[in-house]
């Protein structure tokens, strides 16, 4: 049963957060190291000070609650989602899925861009993956991206959408890809701004990979060696890290914000791309819901069920791909096309991993152009 949902975090939770921020124990730092060893000490100190003195979570709640929010039980799991109807004559139903370390909050800038155009708009469904935000945590094995895709299909059809589009980045790209792979008769189009890191198309025995694929694999390996320690921790021993991250707001902030700095097109200054309020809204959401461990676990689950295509696996529906220049290593188009029916490929002029926050206008236009072209 679907029920309206309003975000109202108990005041004692926010009071406890402020006390913990006051009692932060700071590490030392190598002079002049900036972000080379991880989250920059001086920046995190300034962010924690702002979090304590200035940031207003109640303002974020008002922004969330300005849109229709709901919770619905599917397969025994309560799923939080936003549902915003488009203003056009025939809005296209579209489910957009976030990733880690983001949340449904990433999509807030997209909402007016995708719903208020009377010429072509969408009925947006923006859910929180189980274990993220205000969706239930799943404390049993098996909550991987494919499992989430099955929940999303039941969510969309339960809302009366027998035909709908899917969009996603990061983990959301994997969820959306599984949706398209499993329910091609219902998913009208798939738009991605990332390809799941575990993606492997079917390669016939004896077929040689092209030089650009080998180059991508080398680049990916270098990136993993330099930047991928977090993912290995998530996929292997997430609970060990979660004790500290769930107990220290400064630790949680550093763990998350370091990714927003490293994966965005910020020209060397994180606040060129994100405001302190945007960064802290997302971190605070993880804090007040205590979802850092449950969100990390999906890495472990996906490592056991990667997006690896068999001989007969192919996403046959139309697929659009928005390629942002500062995205994590992305396979060549020809390699992606071995598993996806790419009908539109857009090389973006700027932007990184958090496209919906970094470049909402560019992403929204590409989504509109793609779906208007196949509708």
C-alpha cells in the first residue's frame, strides 16, 4: 500500500549530530598535500564548521517535502520515492536511479527541467535504492542491482505505468540496465550517463579485443590502483569501515566528500561545482538515516552478480548515452555496443560523475532529446 511520506528528522538526532561535530578528533596531515592522501584536512575542517554553525537541515526537508513523496511496500521492503507529474499533454513515465555516494537528492535540479516543459515532459519517479535514504535496509543477502530492477518494475507497474523509460548513472546505470534487459516489453528506452563498472559484453570465443578496449582496460586498472580502495573495502569488508563512519559525522563526511571532489569536473576547486549546502545535504541524509553500511553493501552484492552478459543477452530497446569528460573510466562506444543498442551518443563539453548536480541542464536536454526522438 502506497502512503504519502514527509521527511521530518527528530530534533534529538540533529542535536546529537551537533554534539558529535563539536567533539571531532582531527588527524594530522602532510604539509601541502592538498587532496593527494584523501580528503583535504583544511577543507573538511571548514566544512564541519559550516555543518555545525550554518547548515540548516530543516531547509533541505522543506525542499524535499515541496514535492510529492511516498513510501510503498514491495516484496516486504518499504521503498521511498518521489513522484512528480509532468505538465505536458502526454508526459513520458521515467524512473531515474541514483548511485553511491549520492542519493535521490542528486535529482532535485532535474525535476523542474524534466517536468515543466509543456512541449515534452516526464512523469518522474525518483526512488531510493534499498539501504539508501528513506528506503528500508535489506539485512538478507541478494539485494543487488538486478534485484532492485525487479522492485522498480513492480513500482512502475503498480503506479499504472505499463510502458516507461529508465535513466541512471553510477549504480543506477546498472539497475536501469537490468530493467531494460529483463523487461524490454515494458521499458521504452534506456538513457545512461555511466556504464556499470562490472559490465562485460558477450565476447565469442576466439574474438580479439580491439586496441582501444585494451587501452581502456589499462586506464581502468591504473584508476583502480589509485582510486579504487574504497570499492574494494565496500565489496569485501564494508562492516569494518562502517563502525567508524556510522559513529563519526566528520569521518562520514570525509569518506563521501572525497569522492565528490575526485570524481567531478570541478577545475581544482570542489566549490566550483558544489555548494557546501549541496554536499552537506547528501552527507546529512546518510547520517540521519544511518545508511552508510547498508549503502556500501550493494558493492558486495553486485560483485557476486555483475553485469556480465551471456551469449543471448543484449539490450534491444533504444539506448542513449551521455558521455561526460570527467566521468570515471568509460569503455569505448564499440565495446558498449556489443551489449547495448546505442541509438544516441552525446559527448558532453563538461561535467563529471555527478552529472545531475554538476550539469543538470546538459543532462536534462539530452534525456529530453533522446526520449522525444523515440516516442
